[in-house]
C-alpha cells in the first residue's frame, strides 16, 4: 500500500476510535493513554500524526463530526421541494438511526457543546461553526419554502430554525434514557402539528 494511503487509513482509524471514546466518556475523561490502549499504538505513533490531544479532537471534529452533520441533517433538506416535508423526513430518518444505535449517548454535537462551553474557546469555535452552518441551512430552507409558496410568508425563518435545532438536540437527549422509539414518535407527531400551523393552505403539507 502507498505510504500516503497507509497514513491516511491509520489516521482515519485513530479518529473513528477517538470519536467513539470521546462520545462515550467525554473529552476530559478520555486520556491519550485510553486512546492508545484501544488502538494498540505507542505514544510515538500518536504524536507522529497529531500534535496533541486537542489537535486530535479538532481533526476529529473537522473530518468526522462535520461529515456526519452534513450527511444526516444538512444535505437531506437541500433542494427545491417542500422544506417542511424535507425536514420531517430528515428528522424521521436521523432519529430512527438513533433508536437503533446501541452506542447512544445523545446528540454528539450537543454533548460536545455542553462539555466545552466555557472551558475551551478554541474547540468551541469549531463546534459553533457547525451549528452556524446548520442554522443557516435551515433558515435558507424555510426561506425557499416561503418563496415557493409552501410556508406562510409571515413566519420568522430564524425563529423556526432555532426552534427546530433546540427541539432536535433536546429529543436526542431524552431518547438516551428509555423508550427511544416512543419518544421519537411523540416528538415527530408534535413536529408535524407545528409544521401544519406554519404551512400555507396551498402547500399541501401532510
């Protein structure tokens, strides 16, 4: 295997394992030794690829968390179709994935935002940037819906986006405890009721 490809494969494996550990235990409760033990690597091998634990985490955010957020919550709502339908389907699919996820400690980005808030401004900036992209995407989607006649034109697009983001983060937290399928069902029922209240009569949202 080409040395460059081998290095990339090693870094990918390290980051995937690191994300699992940070997600399960938290950043501050996970040491480099924990990571090395899980990967069966030496400290020399770790520092050959990453400058520090903080650098390792930031690269995980940039390479894995961003990709996960984009594929699960951003890309599915892009396009000219009814945004209320797109967002409904997006949430439905994302939450169904969470229902069947055995390693579920809540919304990965939400967990990290809570952990780093007030503790590490450098990492918080990377996390906040993802939230901003998600918010802008939701606002743009609602605005398109208003322009295309799916969403009531008097609706506050920014307010809808904030509501949807906070609601999603909240339900992901609740789903960790118990009965995730039932909680998902109740949440999605309320989301659909809310969307009916902001849809135009011509929008045909069901």
